[in-house]
């Protein structure tokens, strides 16, 4: 076991639970432990309560605005999932402490709608909401929004930057003391403390103000999930948390240093941005048992489903009919502008540098989609999380269980106690809001 010491007795790592379908492995729904009889709400509520028991900072949901035919038999979220804000609002009423982070794309939404919905979730949860700000890499979504072609990468980020500014401006259109509820004077709020936005930009024209007052944490936490150059700059300027995919420790350290340094360009300090790489986790009492469970999942992947996932993540390529036993290097993967560029580069490098066949590569990404994968004992999992945390690679992690039904319970029961014993993770929540529990400063104007 690796022996390490926490460099700061006060610094604690942060944990989000990334909930996705029946689990993060592509074939998780086919695993014997997956409970197909439960509704998505029942499944996610149960996981959220276990995560709150384990003192996780938040639960985290991705989202999609189209059905992906290539995943029709995968049980994954693209095509059969509840809308995140509706789901999180329901979970908010059944939990007390855990944060509630939902994804909403800036590519096919409008700022006023989105600002109002997340502010409403923040009110319902008493200050536990978070918005995962993303641009859409899923080209099929364009067909559902009167658009013939998917928006190009550079144009998606230009829209995202202005979109964020409008949403943040709407959230800040109410001063925190604007709602006075003065029965004697018959004044519900002070109109001098509710401000017009009057935004007139290249893409959006929004007058404001927002028609909902601030929550106990002022406004939702902003999460950003892009790792391209534009994504890192957007996060450094706008985000409280950045969610990233890194396939090894060295790459994670480089990313961490890079994005923290960029904060200086926007007059921000290092502690104002929490860096949380995704970690695919399958924990068992022995390494042999963990490897056996991972092999079972890998063998449940249908070739067509594996090719569909790989093709999309390489840049929306159609790989149907490709010989899965040939090396990735045999494919013509010319640069594309329609996908998630940082993830495309990561997966191409993984396949080409290690000489993987197409089948080996889709099996590899069927677990973590390019995220680091931890398959082993509780001590091994804790050692790896600690090493990343103390060596300048992460402030915390988005935990991605292989199979939700048993994965989150195993993590809370087996891994959390080890992290707590090492003084790396909280034993009780520090505050009432998500912003407080993440150790972030009060929201700024």
C-alpha cells in the first residue's frame, strides 16, 4: 500500500457522484445487479441518499437532447432519461445536504429560460444547485432545433461565453436584500435593488431582470466540463468547478497546473476553481474479484454498440461494418469540427500509442470514456485518489461507478472510511449550501 501524508491538515478532497443510466460501463444495464424494474427516479434517489450518507459534495447528471440509435441496446442515457432539472427538483425534496448539479447545453437553449430554471432549483433546494455549462458535441441534437447542421466547435464556444454572461447577469439582477416583505408598507421587494440587465450582444438581446430572487448561496455553482483550449479559458473565467477527463496522473497534473495558472488572467485565485477529474470506479474486496467483475461487463458489450460509442467519441464517425480486430491506426480519422475535440485527441492517442485494436479500444472507453479507470480493492482505490490529490492533479473527483446499483454502496462502505481515516475527506458537512461545502468564496458580482 502507498504511504502518503496529506500536506495540509485542513485541505480535504471533494467528491461528486456522476450518475449515468445504470452505471458508467456501457453494458451496466445488462449486469445481474442492475434493477431494471426501478424507475429512473427511484434508482437515482436511492443513489443520491447513499451518496449523502457518504458525505459526497454533490450528485452530477449529464444530459442529451436527442436519441442516439447507436445506443438503443446499451441502456445509456442518450435516448431514455429524465430531464435533469425535473429529476433534481424531486431529489431535492428528499435530501438535505447533497448538492444537485445538472447539465444544460448553451448550444440549444436560451439564457433566460436556463437562468430561471436553475435559480428555481436553487430555491427549492435551499442553495444546493449547480449548473454544468457545456457546449454540445452530439451532432444529432441539431435536428431537433430547426438547424440543418450542427454548430461548429469555435462557434459553440463563442455562444457559450456570451450565454454565461447573460445567465450570470440575470442571477445578479436581484440584490441579496432586495426582497423585504414589508407588510406595513405594502412593499414585497425594493424596486431600487432589482436591476435591468439590458444585455445587447453579438448573439443575445436580454432585458431582464430575472423573475426569481437569490437563494441562500446567492446563485447556483457553475461547473464547466470542457478541456479544449477554449474550454479551459472559459472555465478559468467563469467556473467554480471544472470537470475533466484525464487518462493518467502526468496528464492530470499538467492540466491542473495549466488551468490554475489561467486564473491569473481573470484576476482569480487558485482556490476559486475546484478541479475534479472523472474516475471510473469498480471496487471489490480483492483485485481478482474486481478484475473478474470488469471482465464480465466487457464481455457484455455488443460490437455494434461498441463501434457506435467509439465512432461518436472519435468525432461522429460512422464505424458500422468495420472489422473490430484491426488496429485503430488503420482507420482514416481526419480532423472533425463536430465532436468534443479534447476527448477525441485523448482517445486517438490512447489507441494509437498502445497499438490497440478497435475492439480493445472500445472496451477500454466503454468504462471511463477516456477517464482514468480504477478497478481494484478499497485500499488501491483510496491510494490512487490520494496520490492524485496530494501530487497536484486534482482537488477532488467525479466518481463514476461501473454499476450504480451496487457501485455507490460499495464505494461509501469500503472506500470512504479509508479516506476519512487518512484525514482526506470530511466526516460531516461543513455548511448548508453547495458553495459552502465546496469551500468556495461567496458569489461575486
